């Protein structure tokens, strides 16, 4: 993924919420967007997903310009919070819903769903509904629903903030395992530097809408000192 001169201004404002920046993300890379509140992390993710229109610049995936493509036409999946699960559907149907919409055959849907649930050790809840699950299980299923699509780019916006510390650590480990297992190009936003260092192959540091620099986790402290 290549972001070229990308910037953003929210409606009815004149100042840039994201100043023009360039960033290249390798296939299969785990890139973390790190910065405080209002640093531009979420806005960048929303532009990647198609929920916000850039003021300038382009977004390229595998050389194709998706800057103005519809959400459903860009193969970028946002891992939503657990409350976004369909409450009346089983876990199996929640995970398979988008795949059915995409037109995948039933046997491939079954293989993908069972593969990811086996990987996370929750095959026994496939026929349960979200209301019967713990908060951690619901969050894990929400993550699995994004991964099962095997998108070109997976994006996540602080998905663990509503979990207790023990659950956060478990979920972060799971996120990294799934990303590596399926080779997903992943962009993850967080305001927690320790989380960024645990997850990221590289960390992009943001402050007040500006990209300050990009470093590997072992050199991260130099950019926040």
C-alpha cells in the first residue's frame, strides 16, 4: 500500500486534520500508527476505509488507485468493536455473512470460518449467539470476522481499549498471531506505545496531524523522547 501526499480537512474547518504525508506499507507488514488523541490516526484509517475523502493525495493498493473507490470496492476491512456483531446470528453466520455477500461458495465459506475459529481456539462457540458469549469472546469473534475475509489490508482502531489489562494482553497476542498466520497487511492505530512496540514491524509516529517519522520498535523511544 502506498499513500502519496495524503491529507485531510474536516468539513466546515480550514485547518488540516492530517497534513500531507507519504508512507509505503509492504505486503504482509504490520504497521502501527502511534500518537495521542487528535493526532490523525483515526482520520487516516477512515480515509483508507473510504469513510472520509482526502483533501489531496492518492491511496494505492497493488498499484491500483482506490482513493475515491466505494467502501465495498477497495478490499480494506475494518475490524469493528464487538457490539457490531449481529445479535440474532450465530457466530458461524456472523463470520460467514460478508463472505456470502462476496459470493463465495458455501464450502469455501465453511473452510475459512472453521479455519480461523480453530486457530483462535473457539470452535466450540460457532453455534452460539453473541449474547451468550463473554466480552472477550465477542471481541475475539469480531476480530475473526475481519480476518476471515482475508482482505488486502486489515485496519484496526484501538480495538482493545475497552478490555481489562489481562484481556488486552491476550487479544494483542491473538492479533499478532492471526496477522502472521494469514500474512495480512495490517495498519493498527493506538495511543499506547508499549502496544505499538509489541505489535508493529514499524511504527509511524503522528502528532497533531503530522507524520513525525517511522521507526522499528527497537528505535521507537528516540521519536518520543
